[in-house]
C-alpha cells in the first residue's frame, strides 16, 4: 500500500516561557508559514504529494528551529526562507536530502 502523502514535514512550533530554549523563539512559525505557502504555490500540496504540519516539541530543542521529513526521517534546522525554499525545492519536491541543513544526530533537548 502506498502512503497517503509522499512526503510529510513536521515543524516544531513549541513555545516555552520558562527560559529554556524552544523553537518558537527562533522564528519557527515564520518557517512553517513560508513552507506551507511555497508547497502550495509549487502545486505540491495534497494526497499523493506533500503535507506540511505543525508539531509540538520534538525533543531536539537545542537545534531549534527544527523540522523533520518523513518517510526518510531526515531532520533539518533552518535560519531563513531561503533555507526553507531549498528544503521544499530539493527534498519535498525531488527527494534529495539537503545535507547542509541537516541536524546532527548529537543534537537533543
Ligand atoms: S521546542 Fe522544538 S524541539 Fe523542543
């Protein structure tokens, strides 16, 4: 059985107010919004294609903002919209891993 979405990206949008690091302090919402708009504009959104979703804490806060793409289970960190564009244009559209934006395995909470 094929999966409903070809690729699924989850953005942590968690906000912490206790002084600990959280992705919301690092423009996670802006990255999510930009990704959603670019995927839609590129005609990539929907069944059999790409879904962009919000997530709570993914427990890799030290690398925030973070996002993860399935089914490849590739984790990313990003700084600005051009980083998001590269993830959309290369990974979500073509399945190419954007190595320069990958989150190192050692990064946790
Ligand atoms: S706050 Fe984003 S991974 Fe924990």
